[in-house]
C-alpha cells in the first residue's frame, strides 16, 4: 500500500476533483436552471459542453502521457482545471459558465488515463484492474462529497463558492502530483524518439484492432451511462419522476455515489481475482452490462413512493456502471505498456462522444413534452430516454458476439 499511496493516490486525487465536478452539476442543476432560465435541452448542452471538451482532449492527452509521463501532464492539467473552476465561479451568464466547464473538462480529462498508465508500469498485469479500482474508489469519494455535503454548503457559500473550493483543491492536488509521482516506471527507459506522425498513427492501429472493435463500444457505453446520469439526469429524474424534494434527492444521489464507490473497488478486485483464477478479463464487465440493463428496465416502470427501493435501484445502477475501468484494463492487456495511455484514451473518447450525444438526446426527448407546473419535465419523457439507452446497449452487445479476426 506504500506504493499505492506514493504513486496511484495523488493521481486519484485529481480524479476526486473530476468526480466532484460532474456530480455537482446533478446537485446544482436545478438551481442553475432557475438562475439562468435554462430549458432541459440548454441544461443538457451545458453539461455536455464539459464532456465535449473532455472528449476533444482525450487523444492529445493520451499521446502526451505516453511520451512525457503522468507526472508532468497531470501537474499541468491540474492548473488548467483550477482556472476553469474560477471562470465558473465568476460567470455572469450561461455562456461564461459553459466556457468555464469547457476549460474544466480539459483540465480533468486525464484522470483515469494517468492512473491506468502508472498502474500498468508499476503493477503485475493481473493486479492492474484491482489497483485501478482502488484509485477510482478514491475518486468516487468526490461524488459523495458533491451530494449531501454540497447541498449543505450551498446555503452558506452559494454555488459560486463551491466552484472556488474546487479550484483550491485542484491547485493542491497539482502540487501533490509533482512532489510524489515518479517520472517513469521501475527500470523503464525513456520512450524511443519517433516522429509525431508515427506516434499519432498508433491510434489507427488501436481503433482497427479486433479486440477494440469487439469490446470497446460496450465498455464505453457502460461508462457513458454513469457519466450521463450521475453527471446530470439522475437529479432531475428524482425530482420529476419520483417527486422528491431537495433533501431526499441529495440523499439518493448519495446512494448513487455510494454504489459507484462500492463498485469501483468491488468490480476491480473481482476482475483481478477471477483473472488470476483463469477467468476471462471481460467477465465482470459482461455481468455488469446485464445488470445495468435490468436497472434501467426497473426505472422505466417508475418505482416511486419507496425511498429504500429507489435507493437500492440507483445504488445498483451506479455499482454496475462502475465496472467500466475493469473493461478498460481488459482491453489494454491486448496492447503493450508503451501504448497504455493511448488505448485508454481511445476508449475514453468513444465513451465521451456517447456522453455528449446522450446528454443532449435526453434533453431533446424531454423537451418534446410541455414543462410541468413546477418547472420540471414530464415523467413519460424519462421513460423513452431510458428505452433509448437500453436499445443502444443491446446493439453494442450484438457487436460483442462477432468473432475476432485479424
């Protein structure tokens, strides 16, 4: 654990900031919608701008991590994230808020990638998923922090004060990474000098690889569902479908964050354990994909009226969706350690394109119905949106059935 504390934990700190930033919008979304008079599609676009910037940064960031290492890249990106949070805190209107979210999206874009890179360098292959899961567990604490604690802080310091706190945290984590994380893995030589064109061309090989084409879309969609609902639409669903006030909404978002936290460590450790015993590296992600389809089908039935049942469903939804990093590690095993950053970003950019599309698509679907008297959106729209994501998962699952060739 000393190695984990020195190498993985500081990088997980920026993932903490990442998780807090995107979960916080689900908590603050109703407030922002009222303050800036945002429609469902505009609120969806505001959240999606963050993920669009996150996606656009993926391939350059993955290449930078492979060439210059997680320590240097994450130190700089932590400073970028801090500047984005400050822009949000000072935003005079929705466009400045959107610009701040874009800058923030770039700053936290390498959280998972950087951890996967150093874990690939420092741990045996069958421990990578488990150690990455522990790092994601630390990040999940950011999700918990952004639910009830943020709801309790907002009356005292306002939503702008929350952004200032995140900026200060980003600065502190950036300094921690620079002071603690080693430059390279044990015995690793500096990467060979090649032309930039040759390095970029490796992305083509990754996207064409049979394992990536077979498993990448399903793994990306599994993580995208977490980003889509935790990052925005879980909060409005709890308000408009379940009819919950602010306090119980925050409590159930805390259940979601707890499920993500439990799943992050549980799915990673289970994947490592099963692989050591001869199981397929994708076994845990496969089971999680089936589980999250079941949770969506339950949500379509609108099981309102019982907080315990709702808490259990959203807890399990988050737990299953947290198996995405185990899938990242499984696909990454088909490639060399020198490409670990680029393989992770190839999956990440696919996932974030899906998030951008899903967050906007859900907003467009909800806007097909008139706004309710309370200012929310019709419950029927949420059911159709969930049906869309179930259909996409079934299509992706069919892609996994085709045999690998090449």
